[in-house]
C-alpha cells in the first residue's frame, strides 16, 4: 500500500447525546488511493469524514490527516448536497475557497476557468445555481473542491440524489479527475455497485457503533470503462460486497 495519507487508530466517537457512533475503528488510506466506505445508515461513515476533515474530534484513539497537521488547505470536502451560494454565479462559487485564502478574482480567474473547463462547465461560468441541473450543480461543487489542488478529497454520498444516468457519468468523470490529479479520495456511499466501480479498496462497516469489519480489494486497473460493469469480475465484486454488507447488519 502507498504511504498513508490518513489514518484512524482505534478511534471511538461518542456524541453529547450519548450515542456511540464509532467503536475502536481503525483504517488507513494511502497517498493517491481511492477508497470507498460502505455500510448501513447510522454506522458512522459520515462521522469518519468529519474526523478526517477536522470538523469533529474523536472521543478516544488517534486521527492522522492533513487537516489536523496544519494542512487544512490540502483537504477538500464534497457533501451530498452541492451547498452552493444561490446568489453567486458558477464562477464565484468555484472561486470561493481561493477568495477565502486572499486570492483576488483576477488572479484566480485562469485557475477557475481551467477547472470549469475540466469539469465540463466552461460555458456556464456566468450561470446561477437555480439555472443548473442536479448533475451540473454537483460538478460545480466538485470544481470548487478541486480548485484548491488538495491532497485529500472527502466525498459524502455526492451522487446519491442524482438520476442513474447522471450518477454513472459523474462516476466515470471522477475517476478521470482522480487519476489526473493523483489525490487520495475517501468516498462514502450506500451503493455496492458504485463502490465496486470506483474504488481500489472498499471498507465495509458494521452497524452502530461502527467499525470496519471487511475489506475488499478491487484489483481492476484504471481507467475503467463502462464495459467493466458488464464483466463477471465486476459482478463478483458486487456479490462479495453485498454479502459483506448483509453480514455487517
């Protein structure tokens, strides 16, 4: 495995309500690795992302991540909802993280324009979120995350609200962006089909309190074409993940 980009060592998380979300959870993600986290609702998948991003802290155990080592700018977070500013154009939404770092609009323009072109939104830089489809809003959100050139991209069910065609297309595009930029991705999903197609490794979590109970290596080279979904290997990976998920309940 590559050098670890993030790591959880025997991490537990108990909320103020008394709910134990994670119990003695350990995992690691290598530099440039694409890892998905799969598990039942409420098992702590999103909590792991919040711990890795520095948005929350562990009750016990140790968390190692760029955001906790003075490298907050090296981590980007894409949520299930695009969380765009409705009053701002696509350009201004993507510019936002650079603007917060003190980068002027003029200085940021070449990078923002290049990123919008990268995600297929070059012609929509003056559009407002209300004028975009669901898939285009998510592309804007991903562009906003990638424009900072992070080492680590955290994604919390980013395609869950999209139709199947858009979801499939964005998944294929995400793999291309990941390969081109060489960043580590931690991707939370409920879909065994999505996890099997996107990931190099899939971590399956138990029901609450969550912990990693199964790991599956998807040893299929990238880039992966749509045809991979039709192969016996892909179907086998999906069966294995489905069985692991059933046993984790």
